[in-house]
């Protein structure tokens, strides 16, 4: 893996033969001067400035170029930290959209979004509205275990073990393949699907609480560093990059310490705002 900060012009200048898969965890916390910091309160991964996995900070942290190119959002589950500013994103773009924002999710999650978010009470039913160019938002359901395509990416959704319907994802651009655990506790299906992949370049896996809070982690169906290690032991891929995400800000430093103490090669905490490429 190479990880670095890249501007939009640098991304566009890469030839098709040297094109990498770029993934960025959008910042979601800012200081009084408006500078992003490392605390991750919302979750939104940007892939190749084209597709996002979840949408927690999509409405507050995209740059202008990304606002013009991102029209596909994969929602892994309907918890607020994963969808918080999705309505704001669609609302901000309403008048200028020439194609709808497409919300990709399981049918179960789509029904929850319709009932609890885009319901004409919390926010308008954008899937029923149009601007002068046409519809502004549409739902696109996908099924568990069946590969589907968004833009240049092929994805497979995997049921994971969380307190609401949630999917992990296997994502490939044909050259690189990565997996997202999403929010989960111990889970078998993720490792089964990932182990059947020809190769895996990176795994984005949650580590929410320190080991001393294992009881809370299990009750809320999240992982601690020790639980993360047990999940990694189920995988047969060697040499992949492992990016820990979803660290609760109140326990961030302790979780980082415990992750480092695991001594796992290529395990790092993902930095919000940084662009990673494979």
C-alpha cells in the first residue's frame, strides 16, 4: 500500500495503466478554526471520488470536486453516524442535480431510511421529488451475497453481526480488492466471503472500545482490539493492509495503544482526510 495526500489534479493525471484504488475516510470533527482533527464521530469512505460507503459526513466534508462527481452512496446500515448528513448532501445539490443521487442498500435498510429519515417529517421524501432535470434521489436495492456493480466497482454485500441490519462489503476495481467490516461484533460470514476472494489488498475493520469495555462492546455489537485480533485470526490472507476505523473518540488513545500492543504487522489506525491507494 502507498498512502498519501493527493489533490484532484494529481488523481486525474494518473494513466489508466497506473490507476490505483483511492480510499479516503472523510473527516467528521473540526476545531474552532475549522481544521479537521482525527476524532471520528461520523463514517463516510470516499472511493475514487466517485462512490461513498456510508454518508455520515458526506454533507459537511466533501471538497467541491467530490460534490460534483459523487452520485452513488452505499449505506451499510441506518445508524445516525453513518447517515447523519446524507439528507443535507441531497438538499444542497437539489437544484443542480442532472442525475439523481443513488442510495444503494438492502431492501430492509431502504425501508428503514424511508420510514425514519426521508419521511416528510425528518426530511422530505426526496425519492418522490424532481428538479427541472428530473429525479433528485433514488433507492437502488442490492441483495446479500450477490455481486453488483456501481460505476467501475464490483461489490458484494455480506451480513455482519450488529444490532440493526448491517452489511460489510467486498469491493474491487478489477485490480485491487478491499473489504469493509462496517459495524460488527464477532462474525463468521465476513471471513467466509473474504477468504474466498482471490486476494485482498486491505481490510477496513472497526475497533470501537478498549478491552476493558468488552461487555459494552458485546452488548452494542462492536469490537475491541482483542476481539479484532480474534476476527483477523479467521482470515487466510497474508500481507494485506489492516486499517482500524470507528474508534470512539472518548477512548481513541487507549484503543490505539491496545492496537499497537497487538504487534500485528500492517495494522494501522486509518487517518481521516488522508487518501490511501492500492
